């Protein structure tokens, strides 16, 4: 009798863990899908500008332009995957990075979102260390929202 009780208890515990794991699967926040632009002024005077497209299939592409104090412009692009899990935004540039960057995010205005870096390359960031905003410049097409979410 004790053996049957123990087996049932174990089955219940593993079942709860499986349900908990399913509920915490990565997902996408449809409000983040579209084309976004952002700008950030670094302490040394360099201005980072970017245009990012987040797709409904969880992929992204971003084009950066860094304007140095002397006027020199450096441009580059990256792409990767994005998702939302446990209320945080995750982004990983593939294949360059092994760990995703993790951000707290909130919508401050109807079409603008603020990000606060929480973790990068496995290192926990100071509170409010790297904060930036992006604003929506182009909505996603209705067809791109329906398919992959």
C-alpha cells in the first residue's frame, strides 16, 4: 500500500513539474513585432542608432550605425532570434553569441517600448545600467502575425 502511495506521489510531482515547464515556454509578445528604431548616446559621445525588424517567427534583423565624436560612422548588421519568457525579453545574435541578452521591457507610450538590460553574456547588469527605448516605425503585415505564433 505504501509503495502504491509513493508511486502516485512521484507521478503527481513529475506531472506538476511538466505542467509548470509547459506554462513557462518561450513565446512572443505580438506588440513587439514590426520595424523599430532606436538611438542611444554613450558616455563618450558616440551615438548608436539602429533599425530593427522583429518577425512573427521569432527572428530579427538589425542594422546599426555608430556615429563617433569625430564624425566617423561605423555600420554593421546582425540577426538572430528573440522571444519573451517569464516577463523578460530575450535576444540572441546567431551564431556569434552563446547566451542571450535578457531585458526588462515596458511600453511607456502607445508605440514606444523601453528596455533595461538585466543580463548580457551571462553577467548580471547593475540596475538601470543600460536603458534605451525603441519606437515603432512600421507595423507588421497582418499575414506575418497570423502564421508562426
